[in-house]
C-alpha cells in the first residue's frame, strides 16, 4: 500500500513502547477489519513529526476483501491525518525496504520572518538570512558513496554506516512546495535521494547545511566533517516538521 | 492587534477552566514581556478547533516597547500556530467586539472521496454528493434580520437571539481556498457575513445546509426551521476544523 501522512501527532512510523505510531494504527485497523494480527512493514521509518507524501508498506493477509474496499474501510477507521492512497497485491516475497532502489526526501525551510500559521508544521522557519550558494557548495561533497557516521543519530542500529547519495539539491524557491503554492516567500527546498539513510541522517545533514548557510561553518569544511566520522563535528538535527518522505523508488 | 491562528490544538479563543486557549497564551506572553497582567479582548470567541485568518484583539498596556518590537517578541514566545500579524495603538475606548460593524466567516467543505492529509484539519470532508443549488436556495431565506434561536448552540449566553446576516454565499469551487490552491477537487466554500453570531451559529447553519445538500432536508424547509425557533429542528453542528474567522469589519 502507498500512504500519505501528517506526522505531527505521531511518535513516528514504527511501533514504540509509548505513543501512537503510524505502523501501530495501521496494524490495529487491519486487525479490526480482517481479524488478522498482521505486521505492517514500511519502506522507511520516519521519525516523530516527520511527514510522508508517499510511504510504501506491505502486509500479508488472507482476507478476501477486494483491495479498493479494503482501502476505503481502512480510511474510514484511520484518523484523517493518515490516508491509504492505494492498495495492490504483490508477490509474497516483496519487501518494501529491501526491494527499494532508492528513497527521496524533501526538506522545506522558510527563510523569512513571517510564515502563515497554516504552514508552520510543514517547514523549518529560519530567520537568519541563509547563503544558499554556500549551502550548495557544501552539499556537493556529500554526493556519492561515503561513511556517514558524522551524520548518524544516536540510537541508530544500522550495521554499516556507508550509504550512497545519488542527488542532493539545495534550491531557492519563491513559493512553498507541494499543496501550498499560493503563499509566496523565501523558501529553500532541499531534495535528497540515496540508497538508504541512517537514523536522523537527513535532518543532521540539513542542520549542518543551515550552519553553513548562516556562516557558522564554512562550506569547504563540509568534507572534513564527513571524513571525521564523528557526530560531534556536524551541526544539530533540523526539526522534524520540515521533512517529508517524498518517494520510494523501486 | 491582528492575529492568525490554527485552532486545532486549542480549547478555543476564550480562557477556560481547563485546556490551553489562545486568549490565555496571549495574556501569559504579554505578562512575560511587560510584567503587566492584562486582559486581552477579542472581536469574536472562536470555538475549540476553529481557525482565524484575521482575528482582532485589544489590550491596555503601559509598556514603552515599540509595537513592532512587541509583535516580534510576542511571536518569539507564542507557539508557531499563533501569529501576531500586526500591533497598532488605538484610542483608549476602542473595543474590538463593540466597535465591529460585521464579522465574516468562511467554511470549507471538501465534497470528494480523497483529501490530502495536509489539508484535512482545514475542512470538513463530506463524501455524499451535495446538491449545491439546493444549498444555495436554502441559504437565501437566512439572509436578513431574524431570530436565530434554531441555530443557537447550548450554553450560549447572548441576551438576544436576533442577528442580521448581510451575506451568505454557497459556492462550488475547483480548488481549496486560501493557501492550498494547488490542490484541485470539488470544494464548497460557504461565506457568511453578519453583525454578530450566536454560539455555534455558523456551524449549525452549515450543518443544516449540508442536510439540505444531502437531500435529508428540503431547501424549502429552511424557512420553517428558522421560524420554529427550536434548535432541535436544525441540523447537527458542522465540525470546527472547516471554519475560519476571515475578517472583522470596522
């Protein structure tokens, strides 16, 4: 199934010992619908407060319900900030994470004094003027295959810290991306595509790029930060609200 | 001051015995800023979950802070879903409610199967197809000076139930209003302007118009509902998330 969600109210994708999670709500809804205790496997684990324009997840079910009916029934049970966009049958061996070739995230920064309240949960408002060219320069050395230990969040359980970033774009734009394009202002849209991401990696990269944009870190120091393989060298994590899982690529 | 807020997280405008309110947060922030315990008076009391594109409020202060500085300081203290848009000095006898000639509200209905999650808190999703022409016919008899007892919510403390509705528009539109115009779909925008509104009056009117749109109430019965002066004759209240205080007119 493909899903869209506003992550603001949730303790992230993955079931936790406390707090409501998106995976947990999906599993509960499927149990109510089919009577089956299923495990819903996501393509990526989004953090608390992170949104998804298109998350992919799978589950095994013996239900005879037609997929369109199942989708509507799930949407009737789920809160309105989680929507099942589509359900399709797959091979039994499809795994949404292992099968993914790449994932794309988008991070939205509003580099402006005033932001309409209705957009505030979908962006990071940075009031200091940011030097977008310096951020672009800094971003170049991140592209490619590297050890991303410097951008790995605490509690990350990944076995290897090597990942490949295919694309990393830092773009100035005069409008809020996605559904909100009627509001004009100074936005920065950061798109990042890679074969996988460590815990908090996108937010730590964005936080470090903003340090560069503010002039607290030089663009040319980005390579040294990456090569240090030391989390303390990189900037703080950017807040979760600006981050969207945009697309899982198969 | 003029304010914009997303009411989702709040127990309405007015200070209550429990729950966080917008008035309460403003008074707390002003106390922290000026050391003065002030009463912030709003032009209208929005319910829990109702939003404001432009609310007007006033307070008396002996602070020597320049209004622009005060605005920025308040915004730095307030959560990001409440923004002070402007602060200006007024006559000591200005009262935002008594001075208002009229208030305008907008109610947004999405008459569609699927709504992006990022818009869901700003509309009422009605899945049954609505007959907009019937809703328009029903709306005509509400315009003018009437006793609105049939649309008065419980707990309303108003001394008189007579109000004048200057305008009531029911409009089909292909896009979500305000900041979200990039999403296209079947929307219904209800705008209502009047000299004042009873508690839940706009939501009760909208809920009754939707009963008409669904065919459960005939358009021509609207006059009888109004004349009955009996809350039980009108439809249920529309949910708060679709309602916006649009403008206070002086």
